[in-house]
C-alpha cells in the first residue's frame, strides 16, 4: 500500500504527482529531492533506494534519468514497491513508446489515466499492458525519436535493477501504422551489464555479468512463440571455463550461475533442447534474467600507473586495450577515477571528441590517458592508495560477452501465418517472415519478425474432360391390384322398447308414538 506516487526530472521538477490516500504532506516531493541531492549520510555519495524521513518511507528508482518515487507511512516490502515502480515505468514506456520528460509532459492525460487504473486507493490492481488496453482509451501523442537526445551512460547503467529496459523500440503498442495497418512485429534484445575488477597489475580479481533477454511484442492475436538458445547452455556452476573449447560449435559452453523466466514462459522442452515456448503479452517484458560469474573474456583491459613527480605533484597513466573484433566499435565511454581531496589542479591528454559525438573506441586498438595532478599539501602516505579505483562505463553494440545467443525464432499456432504453410510455399514464407537484426544495449542480438505474405503464383486451372452422363434403364412398372369389395354388414331390426308395469308408491310411514305413561295413584296430591 502506497500513499503517493510522483515522477521527478533531473532538476527536481515535478512532472507527475498522484496522492492516493492523503496521509503524507504535500511537500514530500521537495523534501525527497533535497534529501537525495545532498545525501551525505554514512559517507555515501548517493542516496539508497529506500530511506525514511520524519516517519515517511521513500522508495525510488532511476530510469533513463527520471526519478520514479513512492511514499508510504506503513511498513511494506521494499522489493515489492521497487518492482512496482519498475513496472509502472515499463507500462508508461509501452504506451508512450519513448520514456523521457518531453513524452511525459505531452501525454500527461494518458499517464494519469494509466496511474488510476494501475493503483486504486494505494493498492495495486494490475501492471499488465495487455489488460490495461481494455480500460485505457486515450491515444498517445507520438514524440519524434529523431529529436531525442542520446542517452547518457548514467541513464543506461544506473537502472537500480538488473532488468534494464531496452531503448530500441520507440513506438507505442497501441499506435497503428499509417493507413490503420496493424504492426506485426516482435523485437528481441540481449542486454548485458558487465562488472570487472582489475588489480593494479592488470589481472582480473572479480567478474560478473548480469543479463536479460528483453522482448517487445506488437503481434495481434497472441500467437505462440518458440525461442531457441545455445544447445550447449549449462545452468549452475560446473567448474568449466568459457575458454574450454569442447563444444560442437567451437565457441565453448555457456555456463550461467542462475536464471529466472517470465511467467508466460513454458519450460516443457528447455532441459531437452534449450527452447522456450511462450505467448508474448503486449508491450515490453523480460523473457529471461540470468547471472554469470564464470571466467569470461572482458571487452577491455585497464592498466593504471601512478608516479610521484615531486612533493606536490603526481602523474596518472591509464592504458585501455580493446580486446574485441576490429569490426565492432564501443561508444558512450566514460572513464572515472577518484582523486585525493587536496587535489588543486589536473590537466592532461584524453580522447578526442569530434563533432560533438560521444567518445568511441574501435576494437583491437589501445589508448593511453595521461593526467598531471597538483596537490595543495604533501601526502603523508602512499599516493597510490589515495587514487582510484578506475571506473569505466561503455556501450558495445553487436557484442556479447557471455556468448549467449538466440539460435532460432519461430511463431507457432498463428492462424494468419498457418494458412499459408503448405508444401509449396513453406520455405519461402519462413525466409520472408524471419528477419534477423543484431543489436543490443551493452551486448546482444535483436530479431525482428514481420508477418509478410509471399506472392503465391496462380497455377492454370487444369482441363478436366466432361464424361457423358450414363443412361440407366427405366424402372419396371408395378401392376395395380384392384381394391377388394367387402360384403355389407347385415341389417339389424329396431326392437320395441320394453314396457314395465307401474309400481304404486308405498304410503309414508308415520313415526310411531311413544305411549304415555299412566299416572300413578300415589302421585296424586291429597286434599
């Protein structure tokens, strides 16, 4: 049960605000933003997703630079509220197509209608895009995707959960194509978030991949979809390395620590042939979330060197090696390195950014960053312990660190498509219907399925000879037998009515009288 829900911009502007129960003061949005912006509790630089101020519990997640916040005074499950905020953001993105400040302001009527259907008096009703289609009737105002600003690395990586929403599809699930034509498309993305810790000498200390298979469906009729993954996919720690080339494909087995699936996924044949069967609901949803801590080859290798150049000076050298194919380019790269608080000046040579584009690194290349630091006071210890660690965020399209792939993608039990599946055009239809496009957020692949009908040639109608109509002999005539004549019934004479003698009426009997009792002589009175 929540009391309030609101969405804030990066500047703290209140874009959407809905008070469901009236239990929290009206200025809660300003209190929350001031607390988050100037958070200095326990030496943390950023506010945690859940905290309490004056008896009010604040829950928030950051999605593409926007703060989705819920407040309540009661003790509720934090994971429940955080998941609710993520699902509300996903539902709004499904209807608007693009989730940013501009789209929220232009479609505020539709957003408030969605919030009223999702939450009633603080209680969650539904977060299904497909169910909400029966209750929400406002049409979205489409925001031109070409006018959107590129996402910052913070908007991509600072999601608060492992299930990062994709940014490839920018059209609403309720909007049709020009001319009223329905969109028959489905998009599949594999998005991975990589976390690697290197030692000062360049060795890998810890490595982890948090990934998700994201799907967004525009199909009508809810056809069944079958998605096949790697045949050599293993679930659970088996002690094998990704560099163990014992698989039939020559790329090594894919070993995942654990995974979970969407409620619409059926795992009947997953253990046998690694295929997932599902009926995709409308909108965007995670088909599968997985985690991998087995040894894998990171896309970058970072070496850092800090040299003291005097009592108040030092030089930092960061060498970055791109260890992926030269045909792949990494972009939106940001390298961060904390410096001592008494640093007064830093200058050096960094990446060259041309035409306002983001920093890019081509695979197989090496780059060196140098920075000279000036301090206001002399360090009393080892300067290398006060500098770092180096943090690097990036986006690599067409790259998958875990080697997880979608090997095939087939629609099943679709009436519109099944009507054309016959021996003459089955192969042509599959070639026309399956269009593979590789893309990702951090690393992944994307598949686009369009229901297109191939042209079926018209074969000439064969000339079938007309056979003469057979003549059958007439049926034999059945003779007519004469109707038998029956003799008439015999005549019965009329007998005279019998006369009975007259019986006189008997005289009426009189009721016999009771004789009067004689008087006794003794009963007479004496004179």
